[in-house]
């Protein structure tokens, strides 16, 4: 029997939020019983939520069953940044933003340093996706953005000047022109692609 819709939706939102926040590191198994107790639901809604997140590539089926967060190999990290770069530049090529974008974090309170910059970057690209006329394009950019969120949380460990870089990206999207806009966006993504191995290493669980 399918789980109650309210419980399943609640479990989905809670589990997705925890994954995007980096609480569950890449390669870590999701212990359904423990998560169900914490979220105040039965195991059935947790499994339903996990299956939905498998479809979004935020979880995968574990080797021995169950679910785990996908391992962020250097190749996977590099491919995600490359795909995100393609989506962002294509969107701007066919449609400029109709409103000025601001790199606002999801939650401003009690967030500092690398996490604040990571959330601000995600907020900026989410706002860009929200303005897309082509809804398939918007869904693709939202999905790529979500999958990059946990990775962005570790960028500050291997790169510096992220705040200044984000300001440059914002300016390029909002009021850049021609090749300059695309070169800034390309440089932003290529910088991360070149550091894919170090970013991947930073995501590995300790022990």
C-alpha cells in the first residue's frame, strides 16, 4: 500500500533538504529506520521519498540494497560542472533575464563563509532557471543546480576569492555583453572543472 501523500511529501522534502545541505556525504548509506524515527514518519514514506530522489540522481540504489548518496568521483564532478555550464550559457544565449538577479542564500541567518557563498551561488542560478520560458530547460537547470549544491559546499576548501567571483558572475549575467558574458561564465565553470579531483577528495567521508 502506498504511503500517505502528506507523509511521503514531508519525508521527501526533509530528505532532499538534508542531502542538499551536505548532511549525508557522498557514498553514505541512508539508514531508513533511523531517518524515519527522526522525521517522525514510518519507513514506507522514507522509501517512497528515496525512490523519488533516485529519479533525480540525488540518491542511488546501494550495492546491497537500500539507498546511498552517489559517490562524487572526479569525472562525475567535472561532468556536472560542464553540464551546468552548458545549460546556463544556452539559457542566456536564447533568453536574457527579464529581472536583475541577486545571489541571495536560501537562509541568511547563521550561515557564514563557504556555506554562505555556496547557497548564494545556488540561489543565483535557481533564480535564473525560474525565469526560463522553456520549462524543460528550467527543469534541467534546477536539477543540475541541486546536484551541484553539496559539491559547492566544499569549493571553499580548494579555491579562494569565491565571493568576488560570484559578484563577477552576477554582473556578467545581469549586464554583461556578448563574448565577455560567456567568457566569464565559462571561466567560472572551467576553474572548477580543473579542480574536480581536489573537490572530489574533499567530499570523501573521513574514516
